[in-house]
C-alpha cells in the first residue's frame, strides 16, 4: 500500500509541475523513467542493465523490475537469487530459470519525492532551454521586441517571448539610454547552447538591424520590388544604404524616404537620430562611387576595377566634406560601394598628376600600399621623402623592406 502511495505521489507531483510548464505526457513519461534509472544506478552501481522501469501515467504507477537468475548459491545479489527464496514467490521454478523481482520504489528512501521534484525541475529547465534555443535559432537575422528587466554595465537583460535575451555593450548604440521596463527592439545575432542553457544575443549596432528596419517600414522591400544591395554603418552616428528597384516606375530612394520623410523618420527615431544616406544603386562604378560620396561631389574619378580602387578628386574647399568628420564619409562610402577610395584636393592632384602612385608599383603589395595610404604616403615622392624613423614605425616595414622599395622606386 505504501509503495502505491509513493508511486501516486511522484506521478501526481510530476503531472502538476508538467501541466504548469506545458510539458507533454510523452516527455513527462521519459523524465520519470530517466529519474528512476539514475536512482537505480546510484543505489546499485554501474551494473544495472537488468533493471526495467515502466511508467503508467493513467494509473499513476511506477513499476521497477529486476531480472535475476536462480542459483544454488548467491554470489551477486544484484543479478542472482537462490532457489529457496524464488520458490517462496512462485512454485515450479528451477535452477537457471530467470526470475523477475519487483523493486519497491519506497526502497530508495523517504526523500524520494523531493529528489524527484528537484530532478523534474532541472529536466524542465533543460527542455525549456532547448525549446528556447530551437525557437530563436530560426529567428537569427530577424527583429524581436522585448522589455528591459535588468541593466548591467556590460550587458542588458531583456524579457522577450517568454525567454531572456542579452544585449551586450558592444551591440548597443552609443546614443541609446535605457530604462527598466522600457520596450526595446534588436536583431537576433547569435544563439548558443551550453550546459548553462541557451544564450540569445541581440544587436542594435549590426548592419542587419538597419536592413531589417527598412524591410519592416518599407513594404516594397518586403515584397521584393526594392532590394537592399549593401549597408555600411557607424552605429548611432551615420549610415549609408544602397537600394535598387527592379521596377523602373518605382523610385527606390523616394519609396524609402516616404511621403514627407515619414518612412525614413520612423527608422531614424528607432536609431535615436542616426543619420542615414540612401543611395540609388548603379552597375556603373563611377556612378555608384559618386553617389556614395554624397553630399560631396567629385569633379574627377580614377578607377581601377581590378583592385578595386578609386581616386576621387574634389574642389579644395569640398575635401573636408568628402572625408567627413573623423573620416566617416569616405570610410562609409568605401565600404558601401566596395572600392577603396582615396580623396584628394584638385590642387594637390594637379601637382601630382605625373607622380607614380604606390599601388601601381609592382614591388609593393596591396597591403603595404594600404598601410602607407592610411598614413598619407600615396606616391613615390611621398615615400622617398619620408623619414626612416616614421617608415619603421609602420606595421610590416623593416629596414630591408624600406630599402627594397626605394631601389624599386629609383629605377
């Protein structure tokens, strides 16, 4: 009688918690079986493959069977039973016959129900964590909305769709200010699963967040009429996005801006004032590069499509605008159109028209030319007039390399 009560108490306790957590009967059945299998292993050791656990959810019963062999003298009580004891249970048995012993769940001790509840709680956490992982793995690249519930220095915890997601510091916008309980949106960037459970990372600084905001706000993008070709961001400050319409009747840039700027303003508000340049795509490099450099307008372009590399020449007074604050404009333009762009003043370019540019010299690699260009050394004259001390301070430039380049340039 006590065994049946314990059985029913365990199944009832499991059923109640499982009902609250929306765990199905099959999963619950498996969990109870695993619980008793683990308890058998604890009590009897590793040699326990002769035990069977059967759970009957309808009757609220757990039955444990232990298969033994009838012997004359017992050496291994886990696997053997003597003939005399076996005959007490069932007559007509002989030596060597199999014998099924029924194990009373009460034999596992008084704390079995509490142990069972703890085991169930852990298993439910595992099931929920796996379900969360599966759910959000399908949402990578999609925007989700949640409510801020904890703010830490290096991350923010957000309640989202009955799960907890994380917005790390490096995925936040520098201009964002957060308050507990506020609603927040981000794009699912990464989903990981470990022994600690699932970890969902969202981002507001990733390029894909801006692209998805455009998709949400502009029906023509969602419908496939307008395509986003490329995105480049300096999160929270400025972005450039290249769009293209497959329907010539539709102005891609105008559709993205919306009536009186309604569509783009909605996106700008979400990004707390991030400036967004919308660029109409072209398959002509000179057109795409010129549009990418806006609001500055180059008066001349020299393009090498194989590298890909471009020199953009500007009126002297426009160079600062072309480069932008902290190099923003030229950096974003280079990124969004796929060309490394050098911006030069008209007066400097005219004086250097006959100069040899370093990226045209065979003995200088593209990587070396890029490092030199970043340090305002773009021509043979710039390199030959540079101090050794300065050149040696550059990454990848030793005395032998510098001397080798000088020989090449002097030929």
